[in-house]
C-alpha cells in the first residue's frame, strides 16, 4: 500500500512525531510512505491516509485536511488521531474520517521515528531526537490532558538507544513525569556511556526535559546529582499551585547545591486558572526570591475551540494582557529572568497590578540596560 501521512497546516515548531513513527511501522511492513503538510497534491495516490491533530483550538486545519483528502481519495481509508481527536472525538467526527483513533498506538510507540521525512518541512529541531521512556503520569492534575490521553504511568523503558536517530546529538524527553519511572536512572546512565562523534571528537549527549520534571520527586541530593551528570540546560520544573511550594523550594536548593545555576532553572508557572492574579504574583515573587527563572504558562481548557478566549473566574482580560506585555518587555523568549531590577520590582510590590504595571522609559536607558544584561530588558517602573 501507499501510505499518506498528513500534518494539517496549523502552527507548530515540533516535528509530527506520531506520523514519523507510523512511517517506520509501514516501511517495515513493505509499504511506501509519503509525508505532506496541509492540503496539497501528493506524489502518489494513497491507499490509506493518517491525519494527525494538535491542540483542540487548532481544529479547523484538521477538518480542512480530512475533508480534502476524503474528496481526493474517496476509496482510501482515512484515520484521524492526535490530541484533538482523542480529547474531542465527537467534534472531530464531524469532518468525516473513516476512523478516529484515541490515545497512542502501542505497536508503533517504541519505534524509531523516520526523521529523514522532515526535510520537506520547516523544522527547527536539527540533530535532536525526541523520545518517550514512559507514558502516563502518577498525578491527576485537572488542568492536564495526560490522564485522558495516556492514563496512569505505563510503558516504562530501560533503554532509549534504539530511539536515537543516527547523527543526532541531543535527546529531548517528552515524558510527562520522567522521574516517576522506576527506570529513569538506567536511562541517564545509558546516555552517559554513549558518545556523539563530531568532526573526529567525542562528546556526550545533550539532554532536554522539555515537559519539565516533577520537583516533588527530587527528594534528595543523590537524585539532584544524577540530573547534574546529564548535560541538561536548562532544567525545567513547575509551580502550578501553592501546595507545591515546599517540595519545589527544597528541589531548587538541592539542584543549586549540586551546581545548577539559578537562572538555568526554569519554572513553568500556571496562571488564568483556579487561583487569582494575586496568587500568581505571590508565586512569582517567591521564585524571584529563590533566584530562578519564571516562565508564565496560560491555562487553556482541555476542550477549548478558540485560543486565548477563556478567562478564569477572578481574572480579567486586563490581568492577562499585563502578564503578556511584561513578557514582551522583559524579552528572553517570554521568561522572567531574576536580574536584580526584576527581583526588586516584584519584591517591592504589594499587589499584582503594582508588580506587573509597566511605564514608558527612555530609549537610551533601555538600550543600556539591554546591553548590560546581555539583551535582557528590565521590567519598567523601577
């Protein structure tokens, strides 16, 4: 058969990992495969079409793709899968696929993705292999889609060697809770023993925990030291609610004790959720006091069909715009880095509004501050 793999034309900076694994699966079965983006004319007539999906609010390009390829190849079997299809199968069914697949495909999930196909796509992930060493999570956070998509922690691997593409030098872990796996040490030890050969020189693999690590599981210095041995930059944690304060603070202390710089500890900080603006500011203030970098993460409902429309109780659009504007002014890809001016601004405020209110400032002053801080602009209002 000829298999057509379709990534709808929505915005994403990531390669379509599921489709690349399906490419390997069908190639091993003797089928031919073709990867396309959006609605286009493939090189060969398809016998089976797989369409993936991303977030629920990016559903329109998905519907367009399904309808287009159903009309183009009326005899082909069209399968729709991915995040949106799994979370909202009834809504997804409206575009007319022959089949909707919810969740992961276990028979393809541990296969090496065929990264050779992404050369036809704009892709910023050069020389980087994305891997899952486990699926699911031990937590059941209500704002997270993982419990619905993958369920409890499962499918834990003890090796990722077979998932690293030849020539790649960075391993990006997409585990939802890497440290919850009973085999996480084996994985890190394996990577430490492997070498990347570049221009005749040996290097260790770089490691990126893109989804973040569970600070509650960094229980002692030994665990922090194991993480330090891996080439992680930056290391990412999360501060979603006040209940995480003490485990997070202790984890940050342990990471610093083994040599992680505070500015290289990124903390995803949820807002527009249950606690109001004042609670968000208090968490940001604590993180600034601990000397780590804050990355605000806006909550979107799991069934949202329009991006950035939802405003949580206790929040207003003005509150959310204040955070977004502060992220733009500060720069550094939207992160709040704990430079002295930033820390003083947050620490000396008494309300959310005071902490995140900006005022115009002299251009030369901005340029000077940017140069002194390596391109990092301070929060205005000092």
